[in-house]
C-alpha cells in the first residue's frame, strides 16, 4: 500500500481542538494474523531507539513507512521522525510481506505518515518525556496497536494509566508528559502510526475518549 500525498500540517477542523488525553478507537484489529506476521518480522534487524538518554534497558524499532526521500536511505533515517517539513511518505519494502498490517492501515480513513513496530524489552522503561506538537490541536495523531503486551506493562500519560490491551487501537496526546515501564518478563511490542488528524479521525478519537 503506497500512499504518496501532500499532507497539510494542521487541518482546519483540528486546529484549536486539543482533544482527549487518550482514546480507544472502535476499529477492528486482526490480532491473530497480526501476531503471526510480526513473529516473522522478529528475524529482521531492528534498530535501537536513537534517543538513548530517554530510556533504560532495550527499546528498538522496525520502520515500516518513512519519508519518501529516505526510502533507499539508511534505516536510521527511515525509523525516526525528522523535522524537515516533508509531506510525502511511502511504504518500505518490508510491508510487501505484511498483508495483516496493510489491512489494518487500510482501515484508517485519514492520511498516514510514519509507521513502525516498537519493542520495549523486559525490564526496560521509557523515561517521562513529551513529543511536542503531537496532538489533535496541531493536526497530528499518534496511534498505538498493542501486538503483545502484559499486565506488568504500564503506560502513563499525564499521570494517568492508559489501559491498552492486545488487539486494541489507541490514541493518546503525546504532547503531554508520558512514560512506559515494562515490569514483565516479556517484550512489549506495539504498531505505532502517525497520522494527519482529518475530520474522520478526530471524530473517531472523540467517540472513544477517556480523560477528555
């Protein structure tokens, strides 16, 4: 699924709408097929997250979509967002072998920017931080789909725990301070997608809102 397109930085419908703290979207997830597919991807080379000062333990990434100019570049440029104003995004070749992930992405009726798998290993933690500008009021939305998680994984946003479970679709306001700790003995793996917050997505997020 290739989606080159010009993306507006902040749709008028989202400007000034900060939205809920977090929200569970009512979008079905083919979790068994997704887990089978991601299991096959574990043999690939994942990248340690570049912000090494922001976490303890092991946290790594497998990029699935990136800015168009980096499709043939080093994986580090593919896996991490860059503030260079790029508007065109493309699938990476790995997605050709990922029908379940492509099926899930096709259910999003909004422009899709980056997509990646993010794995937080057992005993690891992500320190409190903010991703400035990543919320509805800036026309951006970060979505998470837990592929594997555990009750020992705690995802906190503005001091509130987001009750993410496997096979669910979640938005959270990444501009608020957030942190994750994995106290389990297994890795936590999420599919993470950054999207343009068009009217369809804003409506879905507001419908499933927690902590509004």
